[in-house]
C-alpha cells in the first residue's frame, strides 16, 4: 500500500494525516497547536513537525509528503514537486494570501528538513479553478493595473470542490464529463463552485478568500465603496478594515458568534439577531445557486459538503425551500437521517439530485501528490 503524509501548516499549528492512497484510509492523523506560544509543546514548526512524525510511530513507508498551499497565483496551476525555486515562488505569492502562504511555507520548510529523502509536493487551493474563462475571472478595473499586480479571481477550496464533484458523479454512476454540478462548501470558510464536466467554470471566492458567501468571521460580498466610506466617516485605516472584514464580520459580526451551531441554537431560542443572520446567510447561498444554474445552462447535481453543509439538517432544508421550479427539492426524512456516507437528500425522481458528500481534502491532496511523483 502507498502511504502519503499530508501536511496543512498554519501560522501556529500543523494539521497532519498519513493517508493510505489506495483505500483512502487515514492511518494516523493529528493536530499540533499553539506552536511557539508560552507553554506549548513545540517551540517552532521544526519541533512541531518532529512531534507529528513521532506520533506516526514506526513501520510506515512514506512515499511522499503532500502540502496544502492556499495560493498558487497564475504560476502554479497544478500540483508541483517542491524545490528551492518553488519555495521562493510560493513566498513571492504571499501578498496575495498573507494569512496563509507564509504559514504554509513554514510547514514546507520544516517538513523538508525532517524528511529530506522523500519528494515533497505542493497542492494548491487555487489550481482547480485554472479552467475559469477570462469573463469569469476578470474584474472590471484598469486592465494594465490589474495585470501588473495580479488582480483577478483565483478561487479557493479547490481540492474540496474537485474531490466532491468527482465523488458526486461516481456516486450517481454518471460520466463526469457530462455532469453539471454545484458544490456548496459550507464551513467556517465557505464557497460555491459551478463545475461543468469536471471543470470549474465559476466560484464565489475571488482574488482572496474574502469574497462570496457569508462566513464565520468573513463578510463575503461587499460594496467596495463601504471601505472608503468607513475610512472617511469612521476613521478606520487599512489594518482596521482588514481586521473588520476578515475577523470581525460574517456570522460573528451579525450575532456575536462565528460558530454556526451557536447561531442556530440562538435562533431556535427566538434570538432576533441570530434569525436575521441566518436569513442573510441563506439568501447569499441562494443568490449564487441561481446564478450558477444560469451559467451552467441547467443543473444535474447540487452537493452540500464541509462542516456546516454536512451536519446542519435545518440549514440544508431552509436554503432550498422554494426552488422546486428549478427542479430542486428536499426529502425531509432523508435530509434528517444522520450518516457519514455520501447520500441523497432529494426525493426519488427529482430532476436535480441533491446530495450530501463528506469532503476529504487530505485524500485529494494525497492522490494529487502521488500522481505528480509517479
């Protein structure tokens, strides 16, 4: 069996999993947190990586290491074997993802130091969206300025959207090449992707992971003039506005909690702010579903995935209420059934198959890693 060590490095954490690629089994997984903080078991990422490798134990034959990297820009459009030059290019892309790429890079360097004798591969969140057409990725600003600074839609959650759209076609027994799919990746970060024949043709996140749906702490779509207004009227500087939109908005800004479970509990208890926030959250999703049906020219499959999408029974049903004329319906009993497996939640004979499919980004990263070194 082929084993790939998958690493997702954050600024103060390392999430890891040892994947048996043929079966998809997670042989070992874990999380090293609070790296570099007082009292932490790991003073830096090198020490954290050693802890992760120690946790794997002995008897494993690691074929390669796959690293999640958030932003590949236009330079990286597929999984890539990591060299010193690739490291430098990832670092050069940091201004496009300042919260993510530097942290990903720290993990890459620590892992290459700890495991120098196996290939390391970078798998980019943005790569799946390389198939976007210019009309989908272009922002209507000064073209020369945009070209000079790399301003365009890149899209994110690519490993999840790729895995889930392919898994949906497999589950339905349909050819991927002729299947029109919308994937709703709903977690603390959330995005929608329109997938036509296995190709991403549009996605809600943009140049950064801020655009699109309402998220746990991120605003999603916003009139950009609001930023200039807040600068002039409230005296908020660039750092203040960045913190506002990325860390103090979304469900957190609307309700005081960025956790969907807390918001739903509050709404059930009659909290007006929570009820209003959920209405905004659902409205934004429906907006994108309608737009993407138009772009796809029809729809075969609608899929819910990620933490919220996989687990929130009420949200799934409420999001899709009233879409029957579009061929989208939910079977209440199927939707309420708890399972960790891929499953239908639409009625028999429904024109659009509505599914819940657990995402598996680690397995997708492992598969892409193995394909590159093979």
